[in-house]
């Protein structure tokens, strides 16, 4: 949660998986360890505020294994290059947010079948284009390899994003229609690029209309977070069957208080 002197308002998002699985992770062969797990909460933190403000957040590592894990805490800036995320060491970029990260404690031990927590405080520089960092639990030891099995060294992190202005915008590529076959459903693909300055989570739906312009079905696009400059493909699948004929699809994405819509025609034979 935010400390009493902080000004940010943060919202924790439920995440089905860890946001960042970083350096040196290898798979463990199927064994009795299949029931063990190592997880981190929260996986994602979204904060709103302005430049110069601070955020404090508690992070908890849950070790449901029979091994002891030692972790060093580090932070990395996340930037976008050529539409893809790139992790940068703290201080490697001008006005680095990760360089301001203070962990308490800096090193922790997670005993078997228990949890361990740290607090991280970051301060947004007065001027920065960075809008995301990873707070990383970097393992300094791991599971010992057994006979015939591969050892594991795990590092994982929480994604922290920051919305600091109202500059939000997306650019949408043309809709691609994947017509149904004997083995696949009708589906739609559309690529979005975040052309604004702030992280966004577009929520999209594909509305299918017949030749009489009547709604015959809807399909929701998968939800993905877009950092500034990032470009991702969004996919929606329609599981019902359409009668042969002419149709058009209207794809609408909502983000913040804005809407982006495109449409295209297609025919089902």
C-alpha cells in the first residue's frame, strides 16, 4: 500500500502469472517437485500521480517448496524499443526511476513453506519519459539438481507502472478477419500501438453485424497492457457459427476516457 506521506493512488491488478521471469531460469523435470511453487504478490501495481512524488509498496515472495531461497533486491527500468519492452539496469538511462528504488531489506531469505516481504520506495524524477520498472527478487541460490533432473535458479519481479499525465492515444492497424474452417472458429486480429505518453489497458470487443446491420454476435479481445511506444496484437475469437452471407465487424477499444473503432466487411460461405 502507499505510505502515509505518499501521494500516489495505486491499484493492484490480479495476475494469473508472474510479470517478469528474468535471468537464468531453467525448467525442472517432472518429479515430486511438480506440486511446489514459488510466487510473488502483487504481480502488477498501477500508480497515478505527478512528477516528484513517491510510492512505497510491500512485496511478498511465497516459497512453497522444501528449499531455502536467498534473494537480492534490484530494480530495472522498462522502456520500449522498436515496439518491444527492454529491461535497463538502474541508472543506465537519464532520469531513471529504478535508480531511485530503495528496498528494505535489500537482501532476504525465504525459508521453505513460508513467505518473506520487502518494502520498496521509488521517487519519480521531475522529468522522465520512463513509465514502468520491475522490482526484482534476484535469486542467489536455487534448487539443487537431482540425478537426471535440471537445477533451477529463479528470479522474478513485480511490474510497477506510472500514469503521470493525461496524454493517452493509440494507433490501430487494419482488422484482420480469420474465416472459420472445419477446425477453427471465426476470429479477429488487430494490432494496436500506444502512441501516447502513458501506460494503458485497452479493452476491446468485436461486434458482428449482418447485411441488415443487425447485431448477430460479439467477441471480446484479450486484455493486454500497453506501455508507451509498445505495439501488440489483440485477438478475439467467436465460437458460434454464422449462416452463410455477408457481414461486417466493428472493433472498438476503450481506454481511459477514449474510444478507437474500426470496421471491415467479410463473407461466410
